[in-house]
């Protein structure tokens, strides 16, 4: 008798592409439960700026890993992978379909491919490497990386100082290239088949959707939400305040710019973030892309067709 691996469906892609609605629709249709994959939605009280799906909008579909930590905590990708894997195992055990939904690429990668935590940062070593970059140019460090770790040298861009320094730091602290550590990394979902749908819209359509969403966020009271959080004692240095929307609203409240300029900046930063998300997910293996799906009903049918083709649903 052949063993059938339990299936996990994931829905990823840039912001404002309709991931949450698709996740709920598929969960309703196939007896699923949604597992959040957004790094800010885990924090309590940060609702409007993260576009959390409110309880009364979830259509009876259970949602997990939303509102699970206080804003004063820092929630990591490694912790997310552990928490999400445990919840997914439980959903599967109960005969339900886990549907991972969100656009935080690092969380998705940590869950599906594992995360190499690596040695802790070494400030003295980093300082020496950064001094070399200042004196001789980052290209000198990149040549060193290509010599010590050819795989990382080919993967990391020649002027990406942050990743070059980290890769060299790991090499000198462990004696092994970071690419070897990545190769040894195991996913917490080993033994599961992960089928991932990635939604891609044109930048023009994302821009339109983002602009509408920002207007709606201000209409719903994003400024008042931030004021309430501050009044409740959440410091403006709390990690979720560094996220999109919240960072710009904080600056507005501190008098950095007026509301019209704040709205325009949030739209601009969301569009940039969407481009970064698209670049990230294009590098992820084995994604089933839904390009320019158009209307929501069309998206659902195309997603169902893709899942049927993979034998996930009937």
C-alpha cells in the first residue's frame, strides 16, 4: 500500500493581489483552514494597516497565527516556521486542508525550505570586512566570496554588501560556506507535499488596488489606531511600527509630512514592496503562477484548475 504525503496548499505573491480572499474561497470549497504568513498580522492591535481579515469576514473559516503576540515582542521567521508547522500538523490530523496565505517571503521560505539560523553576528569580524569594503570597494569582498564560496558568489549580487558580509562571516566562523549550510537545512514540513499558488498582477493594477486600499485604511481610522496603540503604552520603537503603513503614519503624527503626502508615500512604498515581493517569489522553486487572473471569480476557478491538475482536489 503506497504512502500518500499530506498536502499543504500555499497562496503567495505581492501585496494587494487578493491572496486572503482566494484563501477563504478555497478553504470554504475544500474544507480548509487558513494559516497566516504575514509578519505583521501576528501582532495584536495592528489591524487596519495589515489588512487583517476581521472575524466577521472569515466566512466561518478558521484562521491561525493572527493576533498571537504582543507588539513589544519580536517574532522571528524561525519561530513562525515552528508555530506554523505545528498548526499544519494539527490541521492535517483533523482531516482538514491547511492553506498558508501571505506575502512574507522569509516566513514562507522558513516554513517550506527550512531556515539556516547560522552563528550569531560577530561585530568585530563584520567591522573588519566592512572596513575592507570602505577602503577597497565592495567588489573586493565579492571576489573574496567567490573564492571561498563560489555558489554564494554566483547567487549574491556584487554590490549587496549586507549579504556578502553575512556569507563571509558564516564561512570564517564555521569553516564551511553558507551554501553548504543551506543545502543541509531541512524544512519543518518534510514529508508533506506543498503546492503553492503565486498570484501576479501588473504593476499598474497593483498600483490602482494599493491606492484604493490606502484611502480605505485612512477612512477606517489607521491614524486613530496608531494613536490608540501609543496611548496604550506601545513604544514607537516596537517592531511592528517599523512595517509599511505604520512607519509612515508614525512619521505623520510626529509632523514629518502632512496627510496627503503620507498617503502618497504609503502608496509609493507599497508599490516598491510589491516589486520586491515579486522578485523574491520568482526565486522560489515549484510555484504555480496565476498571471493576470482578473476578476476574483476567475482567480478562484484558475486556482481550482491548477490544484486539480496537481491532483490536490477533485
